[in-house]
């Protein structure tokens, strides 16, 4: 059963929790390993099987198995796309994040920090210990590449949530490794780029079905492009995205809705996907299925979309909407994922997210928190929009429009039947500012409720962020979340 919102297990890095195996998109794959028991990091890394189990523990640590992985709070709820939702008294500390009033003692912030550094600690152990294991050299280098990618992914999230953070790169087995000062954002981004570059050099382009779900060279190249975009290195971002495309593996799904279904898992649009699997012991499922579901299905109805987000989707005068709206959001009078008609009373805002949830035919109420739908962090539509943005900033509107309109064309073709004339027409402006706004709009609707919106607003700067988030938000004061007091108390090298 899923660790619910009241069960926040504490996992220390002193022992590798390698017995907690991660899930997979296939019935038999690298996540289906047998429970082995506990070993200390001093005695564990004896052979390739144990090394693989330790690496599996890193994958397991980034999944949505419990409430600690609340990246959706920082990506969606803190933005203009969603509110906390849920019962008013349930997880009330999320409200402080939503209202930009969170302090160092906020439990949601502390729990995510602990979650992130647990994953980093596991990755650090693999990176430090695996080089000494006697095993096939190609496999060893691939495993190190996977661990470096996963460490980079976690630091990318941390630097965008907190800004300056301790850059811990060693096993947590000495005072010097534990008491690490805050590094500035440039230093952290440099380390992220280093890890991803080294990963891209050794990761395979693809895997057999047995290892489906492991990070690939395309994932590393995609993340390198995203890092370059976030640091406004436009030409560099485009180069990485072109290298990704040259692999010949990725394209848009024909239908937008398929991306967020079991049948679309690990599909051609997915570049980096966090794996989940239901009905496993130890637990390997996704709790997102329960966190965002209505109470009538045993859900907690968190992360509720706003009217502002709903209004962002394009509509014709007769009310016909961008088909992505009803693939993304449950709204009054429209079919819900189980076929019944959605009722606005199910949500404090009148809306619920459909993404990350499964119908009861796949996951019944009795096991609602044990979903097996994966979370796609990076997909090809996102890459196309990042390319469009980079080309526009470089003053190349034709290339920008080509990438932007591929995303709009797929959305238009996701109607049942012929798309109505006039809806989601190609963007044609070559004016830099107008095109920039069109790309911002497209990112908001295409990637809605996928935990990216707040981070987009922050990287677009003060004017864009303060306009979107309103009077209660100050870019200088509220851009980053505060470092948790628990870390300050435990880490003697931090001087806040």
C-alpha cells in the first residue's frame, strides 16, 4: 500500500536501501529484482549484481512512492496553474508555499529536501563505490553514467527550488562530506553539466525490453539542452537538442492523450520517464494516482487547476476548445476518466487534473495509492518548445515557428474526427516579442499540470513572474524557497 500523506518514513543514507526495488514499464525488467536484505555501504559492493541493486536504489529514490516527493507543490501549486486543493486543513503547510509565506520550518520544504538528498546520497555511493567492483568495464561505465544523470536531475530540481544549496558529491561517511557550505547557482549548474556530459558519453542510445526505463543518451542530451536553456545559452541548447534528434528515436505521439496513458508509457515521445509499478512488494507504485483524485474515488483532490489555466486554452466562439484541455483537466459537464460526468463540487476550484491518474478499471479504489502510471519529466514536445524559444532568442523566427507549430499541429490533430477550422492555427508572427509570448502560451497549455510552470516563470524573469503570480509575489524575495532549518542545524558549514 502507498505511504499515504501521513506516513513520512525517514530513510538514512548510512545503509543502502537497495532492497526497495523500482518499477518498470514491462512485466519483466530491471526493476523486478528480489529483496536482498540490508547491507552497509562498507560491505555491499562486492560484485556486479550488488552494484546493479545499488543503482536500482537510486532510481527508486526519485519515484513518487510517498508524499516526500512533492515537486508538484513547487512546480504547479506555487504557480498560477494550481492551488493546494484538498481539505482545507489537510497538509496546510502547502498553503504557505502557495502564498509565498513558507519559512524554514515548513514541513513540505523539509521533506522534499530530505527526499532529494537521500537520492543524491545513493547516487554518490554508486559513483564512489562501483569503480572498485570487478565487473565488465562497459557495464560499469554505463552504471556510473546512470548514477551521474540521476544526481544531476536531483541537483537541477534543487537549484531551481532553493537556489544556493550544498553541493554534496561524496558518500556521507565523514564530517567533511556532511558539513558542506552552500554553492552558488553557477557552480551547481557547472556540476550538473559535468555529470550530464560524462553520462552522455557512456549511456546507450536505447535498451532491451529487460532494461526499459533506464536513462539513455537521449535523456542526458535533453537535460544538457534544458540546462543550457535555463542559463540562456541559446546556441548551446539548440546544439544539444539537435544531437538528441539525430539519434532518430523521438517523435510526437499522434494523439496527445496517449502520452498520459499506460499504453503510451516509454513511448517515442518520452525522453526521461520515472517508472512505477503497481501490486509489488516492496511498494513500487505511484501515489500521484491518489493525491490528485476526487474524494469519491478515495482521493485527496490536491493540486487543483485554476480558472486562469483553464482560460489559457484556446476556444472557438461556439465553445469548442483545444483538445488538450479535456485531456488535462476535469471540468463540469465533461467526461471524467472513468466515464462518468465530472462535477465541479469534487474540487475547491471546480477542476481536477486528469494527468497522473488512472481509471478504476486499472487501479481500484481499494489500492488507489498504488498506481503504475509513470511520470514523464522530459518529452519531445517540451524539446520542440525549448528549441522554438532558443531560436527566437537568437533572432531566427522561421526555425522557431517550425518547432512551435509542430506542437500545435499535433494538438489540432488530437480531436476525434476532423479538427474544426480556425482552432489552433499555425502561429505566423515573426516579431520577436510576439513570438516569445506565443511560445510562453504554448508551454503553459502543452505542459500543464506536469510540474514545470513555476520554474518557467522564474527563468523568464521578474516582469513575467510578478505579472503571472500577482501582488503577493516578489521576485527578489520569493523566487526561492528557504533552506530548511533542519539542514542548517545539522550542517555546520551553512551560514544562512
